[in-house]
């Protein structure tokens, strides 16, 4: 159960209209905070990228590789979201960049108020230094993260080859609300029934403006296209 958005919650004594009103009020408050977050991030000189996917798609591994490739050229910060543990933050911390772990305690997504807290925690590590890129690794879930604006400038949805090429069809909102679609773990294509063409076609039907990149963080194939995409964004957040 997600205590924040109410997904999977059965309301025995509450009318449907009341549930809708509460949820709409929640989204309004979240969106107002998201706009404040965006202004705050831009004042830091940064572009924020919200990475959403199902569990195990390779978000953290891709972040590690991205940091390796860019940390000498760009100032990178990371906000990690998980239900529990600091495992992912520890992996990013080992790369020598500032990172904050946000644990939701049961909620299946990050929200803008949590990110507000994360930004302030990150700023304490920065000691007045700015950022070029702020990565937000959302909780592993393709449903609720697609609804909640965090104040990001770009939303990136990831699907790994083992998950199957039907994810755009099954989780359309995640693709309709994103700016880029990253297909990960391309190196295992020979071992899975995954069609790159089908996944791209179905995603672009939903959102023709999507940038689509297929890559392997393990072999490095496609990482140049991912880095080029990020470099094209790096000046957007500067005031």
C-alpha cells in the first residue's frame, strides 16, 4: 500500500468523489512544491533528471557509468529514492559525488516535498558549490512515479531487455509523461524475446517527441548517445 497516493487502498466508508477530491488536492499541493523545487534547482545552476523504471532495470548501474564518464567535466549530484536502505546511495557515494538517500517507508514513489528535503540535504554537502546535473533516481515502479512531478526538467523512463518490449503498451502514462526512453541491458538481447523495434514503435505512438536510446552499461554500447543527450541539457538550468 502507498500511504501517500492511496494506490491499492480499499475505501469502505469513503465515497468515490471524496477519494478523488483528496487525491486532486494532494496533486495540487505536490505540483506547487514541484515548481518551487524547479526554481531552487535552477538557482543552483542545475538541470534535474527524474529517472523512473521498474525494479532492476539498471538505473543505478547506468548512473555509476554516467558519473565515470562525466564527473571530470560536469558537477553531478544524486538524490536516491528507495522504500528502505541506503544501498544505492552507498554505490553512488563510492563514485565521489554528493548523494542523498530518501527512504519513503512504504510509499511507492518520491514526491515533491521529499525532494525539497533532499535538495537542502544535498546543498549542505555542496558547501556553496553549484551543480550542472542533478539525477533523481525514483523508487522502482512504473505506475505512481509517472503521476508525481518532482520539479525535474527531464523525465527519463528506463526498461531493461529482460523486462520485455511490451512495457510501453502496459504502462502508457510512464511513456506519455517522459522526455526520453532508455532501453537498458542491450547486451543480453540474444537471450530474451525482446524487440527493439516494437518497443520503440509502441513508445513513439504514445509520445512522438520521445528520445529513444538503447544501450548496455556493461559493454558501453550506446553510452555515447546517452552522454550526448545529457550534454545537450547541461545549460538549461543556469539562471
